C-alpha cells in the first residue's frame, strides 16, 4: 500500500513539473519580446553588484588605515568610500526607476494582448467562466506574468553573479571563512524543495479564492438595485463576511508555513553570522587577518547569506509565475474566433450595398455544450426590406437563433449563409461577417459616458447631425432634445439616468447609426408602448437603405407589420401562415 502511494505521489510530482515546464515555455513567448529591457535591467543590477563589492574592499582598507594610524591615506580612502557609496545609491535609484518604467510598459503590453485574446475567445467557451474570475485572471495573473517576465530571469542572473563574485572575494582572502559562510546552504536548498511542493497548491488556492471574492463583489455591485429591492442587504453582507473568514483562514495557513520557513532560515542565518563573527575574532587574535579584513568578511558573509536566500526566494516566485501562466492558458488555449474572411466579406458588402443582403438558414441543428438541444433541422429566410419576426415561448431559442446569425455560436449541422440580391452571390455566416449586422440585445446595453460617445462607439466618424437623425428614427430625440446638454448628456453605468424604454430607444439609435444591412432586435422594444414600438419599426424600414430587419418578440401586436413570422418551438423553426398569425393576435 505504501509503495503504491509513493508511486502515485511520484506521478503527480512528474505531472506538476511537466506542467510548470509547459507554462514556462508559454511565459518565454512574452519574455523574448522584451529581451532588450531585460538586458538593460540586468546590466544595472550587475553594476550595482560591482560597486557594492568595491565599496566592501574600500571599507576594509579604511578600517586597516584607522587601526594602523596611517592618517595620510585616510582622507583619500574615505573620499573613495563616500564616492562609491553615493554611486551605489544612484545606481540603485536609477535601477528602480527603469525597473518601474519597464515593468509598467511590459504590464500594459501584456494586459492589452491578453485582453484582446480574451475577447477573441469563442463565446460559449468563455461563458463557462464567471466574469469576476476573468477579471482576476486578467488583472492579477497578467500583472504577475509581466512582473515575472521582467524580474525573474534578470534577478536570477544578478543574484547568481553576486553570489559567485562575493564568494570568490572571500575565498581569495580566506578559503576557510568562505566555506564557513556557506554552512547554511544545505538547509536553504532543502527548504526550497519543500517550498516548491507546497507553494504550487497554495498559489492555486489563493488565486481561486481571490477570483471567488472578486466575482462576488462584481456581481453584488452590478445587482445593487435587486439586492435593495428584495431587502437582501444583511444576507449579502453576511455572505461577504463568510468569504472574508474563509480567505483569512486560508491566508493564516499560508502564513504559518511562511513563519516556520522564515524562523528556520533566520536561525540558520544567525548561526552562520555568529560563527563567522567568532571565527573572524579568532583569526584577528591569531594575527592571520587584519581588523579591516574581518569587517569585510562579516559584511560579505551577510551578503552571501542574503543573496542565497534571494536565490531561494525565486523558487516560490517561479511557482507563482507558472500558476498565473496556467490560469491564463486555461482561457487563451480555448478556441478562437476566425476573422480570416474579412476581405471577402468587405467585397461582398460593397457589391450588394445598393440592393441589400438577406440571410438563409437551412437544416440548422444546434445543441449547447451541456447537451441541451435547441434546434433540429431549423429553416429560416429573411430578405432585404423585410421585417421578419421570431416568436415563441421564453427559453425556446429565439436569442440563440440571433447568436447563430451573428456567428457567436456555431451549429453542429446545416448551412448558414448571407445572400446578395444582385446575382445570388452568397457567403457563409462566420465572425468575419459580423460587421454586416447591427444588434440590439435584451437588457440595458448602454455604456457610461455621453450619449454621443455611446453612438460613436459603433461609428467614430459620425457627425452630430447623423446622430440626431438616428435618434429621431428611434423616437429617442423627443426626450434627448429636452436634456440640458442634448446628445452630450451623460449616461450612467448600465444606462443610469434613463428609463428602460429610453435606454432601449438609445440602443436602437446606436444600431441604426452603424448602417449595417441587417438589423437584429432581440426584445429591443419590450419596454415601449405599442404605439411607439410600431412607430420605431416603421421608421426603421422607411429609410432608403435596403435593410433586413429581424425581431424577436413576445407581443403579437407588432406582427401585422411583419412580412414573415417564424415560430420557434420544440426545437423547430417554422414559418407561420397568415391565419395562424391572426389567431395569435386575437388570443393575445
């Protein structure tokens, strides 16, 4: 039984090291982009090491001059000592300045790259992660990577050179003293092995707990109105305290391990220091070395111990670095959206700008990753200058159908194509074709900023007149013009400051400003009264643009102005006949 346990333990350890190596190679892809900065940082560190060693030698000479009462050499040596001490301070500060500058630059570059790659990740895959978890991975783990990319390799070089050069100086003057100063090395190496085993698990638990707390806070603040409305303030406050207690317990466990390690290393360090101190006194009394040499030995022995501990500290740093890399790789290794057909889509749009673009689904089947079947052999057709409605019970797949049109989801079977009216040309629906759509999803999708900024998110070059024009088409101008700052009035987070119906009309105006040939409205008029809803839809289709408009709705009252209506129910998408539509309107 014991032998079997050892076998599995070795297999786990082998897997951990293999994962760490794979994660290290991933980090290297970023590190090699910043090799110039890393070399510069390393050279500054090595210069500091050289100046520090020279200062120790000058300090030795100065003590020997004082004890030997050689006043003639004292002034010059003292000036040299001050000069190198000031030089050491300057190099240290310059090194810190450039380290911060480079670190922030690298941090920004890596975060921007990871941010973009996260946005390019397949929607269904990334939705398996809580937004709080994604935020923690992007902020904390990406910062850890950027810091490690810059510091770990240069510090490994700097500490190694510092250790070797310091040891060489001590060994040159007294080999026995040098060996005595290394008495703590076996303990430090043993501690590093222990730390390597335990730090991996600790870092993963800590990152998971941080993500859990971040997710809780993000979700609570996003839904503060709901928490207030249901009088859940005490409940959520207590949940937060529970998470904090869990976090505190975990951190204290980590701290106990850190305390034990630090105490042991400190005791070893003190033992080495006192041994070196006693040995130095003995060597001075025996006349083997001078007082100056003894003070230099004591200073350098402390430097040896400190540098060795710094080298050992790189072990948990490496573990933390690879843990963060692994968490980011979980996200970045997921399938990415393919935009390789962008040029073809642009050409297709240009050729069909005057006549419009329709969309066709043929035999489409789709099931979520959890196995839930949504569509089975669904057919759909919408042509330019048509309003086509999708109706059906909640949860039956209306929003999923729009996401399939946008290329956000991908069917297991069937064909999805965009058709050009000029010569019947067609292209497949994929992420590249998304630029041909304007989309108004369910809920409030306005961003914080001015109304004009929200509009120009989809078309930065739009003039104020064009913005006013689409606001009128969406029946939003009637309340925007009454605002003190008009289109430059502020919109709060999640559309704060506007009613749900006003926010919906602003969202529709934004979609119209994009001037895409296909407009998707997902319950986008649900907060509007029937009269305003019909006005908005008529305005949308009364423009000269050959727009294809597809709406999902629960209200049959709008069906009378639709050219076609499709019912989604029981995994089917079937066009309704006129009598069925009239019957639905009568029963509403």
